[in-house]
C-alpha cells in the first residue's frame, strides 16, 4: 500500500498481488483530533490484506527536513505503533517522495482533469507514484531511499538505513 500524508487528506494506493502495478484506492480526510483516518487506514489494510506499507517522506530538494517531513514521519510511527498494539506487525517504510505531488498535479492536468476535481484525486495519484516507485525499485533489485519504521522504537527516530534485502522488503 502506498500512503501520501497531507495536512488535510491522506491518499491511498494498492497494487496487484504480484506487486507490478499500483492503482488509486481512496482519499481519507485527516482527523488530527481523533485520528479516525488512521483507524480507517488500518481497517482498509485488513480488508485488502496489505502486507507492507510505503509512506512518502517529503524531503526538501536538498534532502533536508521540513514540517511535512516531520508530519509524515509522525504519522508512519503512530501507524506502526497502533498496528503493533493490535499484534499486527505489517512493515511500514518511509521512503523519499520528492516531487510526487508535483508529478500528480502534472499528470492530472495532462489527463484533462479540471482543477476543481484535483483535491479529490491528487493525493491518490501521489500515493500511486509513491507505491509504484517502491515497486519498481524493488523489482530492479535496487535500494529503497528510506527506512523501515520501528513499531517499538521511540517516535521521531532519525534512522536513515537503506534496505534492499527481499526477506525484509518483499513487494507491497
């Protein structure tokens, strides 16, 4: 599953069982007070039998941190902790997602989608880009630019380990 975390919405994408093609799933409205979006996300993970989650980590063009980077990391860490509390140890990965939203806007514009409809679709398309990038990287035998979130570790860890071992990083 691909996840694009934003201030107002969370875009979700799934892939086929063979891990070849990412497709849009849903856009969730963020609920910063009750975190109901993460409850819905966990339920969707269960319903769709998700085996791995790739959350986009929006770094600056120079690879630095921004408020969006911190927000995505916190979201992924809380999701991992909530899954662990439910005895579900689904791997959560934070991966570099520079320009996925820009690419999503461009793709929607080129497809003739009106600007008014962008809000309902752009987060899903960004999630597709995140997931497809991860799938393509894994299939090519390359290293993911990111790291696995430790569900039992402290929040806001700065581990930047790059994983590529297929036993730790099978297809989503």
